[in-house]
C-alpha cells in the first residue's frame, strides 16, 4: 500500500487514534545481523511503557508511532525528496528503508562490512550518511581509535534496493559528520590539530581534496585553545553556505559558493578564544561537557533566513561528590537556539527551545539534551535522546510553539528527526533500547502535523477568482489540526498528535512551491 492509499484508508476511520551514549559518539554498534533485523511493527496507541522513574518524565500517550523497523546499529537517518526512502547509518555501513507506507517501513537493502576497492580494510564507525541527487555519502569512522578504512564512500542509490559503490576517498583522520552538496563532500577533519572543514570534489572518477578551512585561518589565537574545546563536530551545507558546529568555539558560517575557496561570513554564540585558552586540566574536561558551550548541530530553514543551533551538554560532576548540579555546578541538558539570519553577517538571537526535564542530569544519567534535527515546512523536527521527539511550529520563530511531543524514556533514545512529507509522515531513529542493551535500534515513523489542503473549486462564471481555498476553520486553523493542542517550549509533558484521521496530505509539489526544502538538489542537506 502506497502512502497516499494508506492516508485515504486512514482518513476514513474517524475513530482511529494516531497510531537518542552520544557516548554513542564513542560506542560501537550492534553486531552485523542478517534476516531478523528487517521485521517491522505498526505500533498502536494505548498505555505507553513507563519510564524508569516517575521523576524522569511521564511518557506521552496521545502521540504514538505509526510504525517502526528494527535495524542493527541505527544512527543518523536522511530522507529522499519524494519522502519514500530513508537511508540510515548503521555503524558498520548503511541500510535503505522503504517508507512509502509509513505504517509498514521495510528494509530494502543493507550494505555492511564494506571494503573499498584497492584495500582489504573495512569501514567502521559509520554514524553519518548524506543524500543528494541520487547519491549517498557514507563516512567513517566517526571517532579516533577505530581501525579499518578511514574516509568516504559515494554510492549511486537511484535504485534504493540496489546501491552501487561508485568511488571511495581515503583520509588520514576520522570523520564524525559530513554533508554532500553539488558534487562536493564536506567533512569534519578532526585531526587533533587545526580540526579543519575539508572539501572533497567527488564529482569525478577520482575524488580530490580541493580545500581546507579552519579557525586558525580566521585568527591564529585559536591555536592556544585546547583542541577538545574547538573540535568541528558537524557541518551543514545549504544555499552556498556551510554552517560549522565548533563545540565551545560556537557556530561558524562560511560562504562556499566557490567550494575550493571557503570564506568567513560570521560566527555565532561562541566563547572568546582568550577565555577558553585560560582553561586547563579539570576545567577543560568540565567545559567540554557542561553549558554554556558545546555547539553540536546547526541547520537552517530552506531559504537560509532562520538558523537553529543545538547544544549537547550534561552535568559532568568532575571533582564533585554529589550527583546533581548545584548553584556552583550548573551543568545539565541544553536546548536549541534560534537565530534570525536576515543579515547573515550579524545573526540575531530570537528564542531558545528548552530541553525536556530529567531527574539525572549527569553524563552517565538519563540524557535529554538536544541532538539532531531539521527545519522544514515552517516546523522544527527535533530529537532529544531519551527526551523523545518534538515538533515546533516556527510560524513566529521568536515564539516557537511545541505542537507535538513523543517520549518513552525506558525503551527509546532518539538520534534524529526528519520530515518525510508534510502532513504525512516524520521519521526518527532510536539508536538504542535502554531497557535491553542487546536489542537493535529502530527507525520509527510518526504522523506529521495536519496541513491545510488546497481545495479545487469550479471555474466561476462571474469573473471572480477561482484560487484554491484551504480546508480549515474560520480562524484559519486547518480542520483536524488540533488547534487546542498547544505546548510551551519548557514543559515536560506535551500534547499528543491526535487522530491519524486528521492528517491532510499536502502534495510535495505544493510544499516546495511554498518554500519546502528539496533534499535532492545541490543546495540541500537531506
């Protein structure tokens, strides 16, 4: 059953309810498995699994997954422009998943234990993949200390069921994250020195590095800052701009209209290099984990006018006997900051989306800090590890409104959340089941927020306009949108998604005409 057939069938059932140790940064995935990883389950609504303790958070019950599929080692997930296929990093490779029927996602192919031509080494530690124009970029290992092949692989995935390896490029450093845009790969080159952004031309038969840019190129004072405080954690490329999440050094914006010659545009939120350079020993260890630093992931809306920066922090408790932060030890989870980029050279802070609460803020506790996300169709789709998945309406980015929330801390920990198609489906990858360390991760599908659907009208005979009018209430709220389901950005509990019958499918063409992001073109991330 294709997605639109599914939605029509669901819409006819008015009573049917709607059905992330970034030490995972340092943790290996589950062993490669065959056969059993491909089972999918449609998750019905009902009493959710309780969290370990009530203080962690009462799990949400109204917003439930549409379905899920088990995949060993699941990490980052990206979606094709048509919203029908997801690609998932699996630590030892990647998987392709058919999501045309959101209630029944199915694994199409798994590429694991990959050994590029010309070497006997196997790629390990794959935590990131990126899709662009029928190509998939696979990078690894994510962290230092891993054996095997270091570098990137480029696949032809125009047929998701039959991925074809096109070419590979070896590096002398691990690649924690990457992006792919217009025939160029953008890599986090964490070489324990200048930690540059590395740009590789992958358009030809023989990939070639064409540029490097580091904080040292902007100002040599950064050389005095401990390397762990200025690591390049992630890169996001869109509309000829690269956004670099540089941990305590903040987020940096580069002009990459000429990929071989990146140019500085602005930097956001970072601590001064002089302040960071004064830290040493235990202070550096604490700073690497606790607020106010740790820019972990950054992304913009489709036109590049709104920037979101997620920070990943905990309470370190280094040098402390207690188990929770106090007045002089303010560590804990961090949220997502929103910035106005109307003037790209002068980002202006608009709002902060706070993280879900946790009874144990320690780095070895129950993680609810921000992880990966996407801004699409005027909404922010975000993951928060065991804090769950959130959707915020960004119609007024200075006042983001949480409109959907799923949390089940006992058995899910979310790595990312991505919009598959407006009004239809969202995908979110849970990399572990905290209640069962041996269980595989899962790729979940959720219903998207309902969208106003244009209604065709008869051609008028009186000369008046026949422009389509949205289906909705008199105040503009789409029918079935759950206009009373609001949620503050700091609340621990959230409203449910409401019935699947309320979903209204907005065609992808209409979405794009309204400014939705096309993940497959050369200017988009995923």
